[in-house]
C-alpha cells in the first residue's frame, strides 16, 4: 500500500475517533444541560406553583387548585404534559387531565425525604415520554403534599436534537476540514518521498542525471540532499568507469592480435575485432560457442606429427588409438614398398603382421601395441609385409604418445630391418631397445606437439587452469570458411580474489606472413645453398678441368717430345742388337738395360697420359667385394713377401655400385701398393666394405656431401686401413696432387693417387685419406649405389 | 718372294732412318722414307707401297689430313695406312699395335718385332 494512503488512513481514523468522542461528549453535555435547565427553569416553576398552592392543599380546596393548574398549564401548553398535586397522604388532589389519565402517572406519588428539594424522573413507555419533576408542597418545614409537573419528552428531545444537530454540523465541517488538511498534509509528507521514490526508480534504471529539488529542511530534505550527492557521486563514478571501459575497449578493439575471452565452461564470451577479422565470424556468431570451434585440430596434429616423423631415420609409423596408421615417414614408405596413401588408414595389423584375408583380426590384437604400457616402449621381432607381399623381418618398438592427462591418442611405431639374419635375435633386440630409448624422445616431442592442439578441450582448459598460462604455442585457427591459419597463441587464466576461475584470455597472432617469410627465406637459403654447392662444384670442376687441360696438353707435349726420342732409341738399340755377334755379351747386356730404361720412361709417359686423359668409363653395376678380391689377388704375393697381414671385413649383400671394374681395380691396386710401401717392416692392412646412409655422421657433412653426394644418400664404402708410417700432416693435402710422392724417384711415378682421384671423380665418387703420422693411414673410397635389384 | 713396299712418313728423320735400316735388314721389305706430309702423298702415288706408316703429328700436315687425302686419291685409296703416334697410352693400343677409332695404330716407342708384327697384320687388311 502506498505510503500516502497509509498516512491518510491513519489520519482519517484519528479524525473519526475524535469526531465520535466529541459527538458523545456533546450529546452527554446536552443532556446534562437539559437536565440542568429542567432543574433550574422547570423546578423553579414547580416550586413557585407549590408555594402558591400550599394553603389550598392544606385546606383541601380542590377546585381552586384545579383552576390554577389549568391556568398554568394553559400558559405552557407546548411543553407541559401534565400537572399533578398529591396531598400528604398521597391522594391525588388535582390534575390537568381532562380525560383518562395514563397509567404511568398514577404511581408517581412518593414522599420526599427530609432535605430533598426536588426530584426529576424520566418516564418512558410506549407512546409516552416525559420528564417528571416533583417538588414538595411545604407549609413551613412541613410537607403537606407533592406537586408533579410533566415536561413533554419530545420538547426536551427537540431542544437536545437542535443542539446536537448544530454540534454535528460543526463537527462535520471540522472533520471535513481536518480530512482536507490531512490530505494536504499527507500529500506534503508523501510528495518528497514519492519524488525520491520515482527518482530512485529512474536511478535504478540507470538514469543518473536524476536530481531531486530539495524543498524542506527536515529529514526528507536531508535525505534528498544525500540522494542528490549520492547520484552525483554515482554518476561521476559511472562516468569514470565508462570512460575507463571505453578506453579499455578501444585498446582491445584496436589490438592487432586476435583476442578471445572464454568462460570457465569453455564458451566464448567475447572477441575483439582482430579476432573477428582473422576468423571471418561476426562477434555474435562466436559468442557462446565452444572455444574449440576456432581451432584446427586433427589435420594440424597429424601435420605436426608428420613433421616429427620425418626426423626419424628408421621406418616409423604413427598409429591412432583405433590402430589405424595415420602417419608414415619416408623410410617406412621405402621399406614397405608402398605409397603413403596405400598405407595411411590401413589397420596396423594388416601392414605389420600381414593378415592376408579380408577379415581383420580384432583391433586390439595388435601385439606390438598391446605390449606398450604408459611410456614404456615395447620391443619385439616380427614380420612386416611390403606392397608385393614380400616378408621383411624387422625389430620393432612402439611407444604410446600420451597427453598431459595420461590418455594415449597415438602410438609411434618404429622398425629396423633385421639384416639377413647376420645378427642374433637377442643382439638386435638390444639394439632396438636402444632405438626405443631414442624413440621416447620423439614420442615426448610428438605428444607435446599434439597436446598443444588439445589445450582447449574441456580437459585442456582444466590443464590450463593448473598451468596458469601457456605461451607462444604454434597452433592453427580454423576460419569460418574452413581455412587453417597458423597462429602464435598465448593464453592465461583469469581468477577472482577467491581464486575461482573467471575465464581464459587467449591472444593469437596471425603467423601466415611470418610463416611465408620464413618459408621463402628457407627456400632462398636452400636455393642459395644449392647454388653455392653448384658453384663450388663448378668451380672445382673448372679448376680441375683447367688443370687437366693444362696437364693434358703438357702430357701430350711431353709424350710427343719424349716418345719420339724413345722411339729412336729403341729402333737404334734394335739395330745395334741385330748387328751384334753372340760373343759380345757385355754390349748385349748394356743394350738390354737401355731397352729397359726406354720402357720405364715410356711407362711414366703412360701414367702421365692416363692422368690427363678423360677416358670414357664403362659403367655397370658391379659387386664391390669381387673388385676388392680381384685387386687383392694381383698384389697378394707382395703382401706375403712384405710380411703384411690382410684382414677382410667385407659385408655381404651390399647393393651394387656403378663402376668401371678395371678402373676401380686400378685404384684399389694403387692404394694397396701404397700401403705396402708404407709398411716396410710389415704390418696389417684392414679392408672393409659396407653401406651407409650419408648424414649419419657429422663428418659426412662438408667432407663428403658437398662433392657428389647429398644427405640421406645410400652409398657403398671401401676402406683400407694400414699400420704404416702414415703421412705427415703437412703432406696430407698434397697426396692426391700429380707427381707428389714420398717414395723417392725410383719407386713410383707420383701419379698413382692423383689418377685414382680422377677415376673416382669420373665415377662421381670420392676418395680421401686420413692419417696419423707414425700410426697409419686410412683411405676411404665412396661410391654411388647402382640401386637395388 | 717379292719384297713388300713400305712407305714411312714421319718428321723424325733419325727415327725413319733407323726404322728403314731395321726393316730392310729383315730382308722382307723395301722401304721408302718421307719426312713431310705433302711429300709423303706424292711418294705414295709414285711408289705405290703395300703399306704406309704415317705419323700423326707432323709440322707441315697432320697425319689424319694426309690419310684423308690418300683416301680421296683413287691411286692411293686402297693402300693400308698404320698410324704412328707418341700420344696414346700403351694399353690403348694392344701390344703396340691396335685400333683406335677404327684405324690401326702403332704407339711409339716401338720395337722392330712389334713393328713387323703390326705391318704383317695390317698388310692384307682391307
């Protein structure tokens, strides 16, 4: 109920009570007044009449009394109902009734007690209402009779009523005035309150410009003033807040980075303009959506995983929780002899254990994966099947990639081919075990990268809450039209004072340009590197060619100039021989020596020509081991003579090399002869052959790769390690130069190793030497494979 | 048996002289020597040898040029030619007498026996 009504009702109630009370008071006092009046006027009248008649009462002169009574009554007819006179014995002496007397009047007589001057009695019965006034008729102090005057009740009532009516009129008027005044008053009280109230309502609706006119100086006035001050404060506070909010908003909206605020339940709460622009959504399209919506997921995880896979040299597969292959690296592709697309999506069991029928065994029967527990890799030997159904026995290790919550999403499966059963199963398993250790490293890296993708799952949010923040994650946003955008993503959680999660703020920076820049930079770097390598090669080739041309010309010249005289000498010797008689043995011996010298000189010219000549090679796939064996056969006797032990470590099953067999033999013989000459007191030479993937060894890079090889290329290597005198450090760079020799003029031409180098160069291969003076020399020959099969 | 006529064209005078001596000493050959290419051509027409030993490197005319002129001349085109050269490796010409690019070669230095062997081998070859 409104306050105004309450006040009004209260006031009205009070007025009503007051009015009633005054009505009662007035009516009571009117009656009292009437009785007083009866007492004074009517009692006086009765007394005077009794004094007038006391002789006639004593003497009993009834007629005289009656006439007086009638006379008196006649004078006051309007108010006197009757006049009665009783004698002292109570007999009615006289009365003013002409007809029958009412019953009520007959029993009126009563003697007065002493001292009582009058008695007034109200007699009310049906149709009869009088005030009876009785006075004694006295003779001296002796009561001789009583006189009753009946005043008409209606007369008295009329008097009272008239007075009451006028009183009521007055009261009514006063009440009306009081009501009116109270209305005014209540309105006066209520008005400021109402105003305050409506102002409050306005304020509650946000209109802080509301002001109340402060009229009164009472409490309400003070209230109003306080209210005005409060709203003013509130307004300035709100305005400050608004401008602060606007300032913050303008900062956020003008941010270049995409900002996203997320509720604790993972729903997007707000985004800034950059985020909308980046993602192609409107703000209202994103609000309330799952945060995960804007993240590209599986594709990227697989992509990242593929990146990691490619860093693994051994055949490796990525297998999803349902045992399907989701990723495969180059080595595995090679081993399985299938294209990526043939294998991805296949059940691992089919590929790895070779189920041939169409029915797949139950998915959980993938033994290698069954064996994996937590981060423990499982290792075993089992067959794989390539694309043609050929069996490849491998040692395999698998490790589950677990996310931060410990649930495994993918398995990393890595295999190593068992080479022709050379190694015992236990040994290889041990080896694989070591591999598995390395695998764990990759697994961790992979799991981490995959995990980064899952940060904004429900579980991910919880994880983030624990972490507090994540920084510079390389993730991908997914735009409205499905495009994946690489972004650099950081996020931190917002907490209130009670440490409850209020939300998450994520900031992402578009990395497309950076990525493109990096990619183009990488591209140009690699182009530059290629160019540099080419240039280096070309330079070397040019230098070499120039050298060769020069040497060639020189050699031809020398050959021509030397051989012609040699020819003459030989012909001359032949002529002299033909003219010689048998007895002249000493001359014959001399001629033989001359012929031998001619031949030696000729041989040097041969070597020179050999060195300078770009002879065409007859390249065809050859078995390096048989070339090595052939070369050894040719020099074996010399080894025996020189007391040199030969140790052969030739690996079987090596791929063929593209080679000119004779030329390569020449090289090997050269190397072997050098080794013999390096070990004048006997010793040991170890001859090895093996295959290798370049890049496994840091030494490969720079030393080998820049020449005719590239990283990752499969090559066949022949090594000759002797225990000879070695080569002084200052000479090691020169040993392949033409005419360089340490053996003195009699032992060789100084062309052997330089010819060998040329032969290797023509093979697109490489020969190099490593030596420690006094300890021995190792010559390494690297050849390209002819490819398998 | 008639002696076979051999024409040697080589700028090394001493060499040709000794070869002539050695070959004639065998008693099987009649040898004529020319030390210049052009003269060699003339001698070939006139002498009509059974075989010509032709040096490749000569100052006035290359052996190959001489050979192609011999080829172009009807009078000499059927005469077998064996080249003499200092600028081949021994292994390339089989035991001092072999074939390079379809042509017979003798690599210097060459002994008399090798020379005779080579001449005999190429004499009746057409």
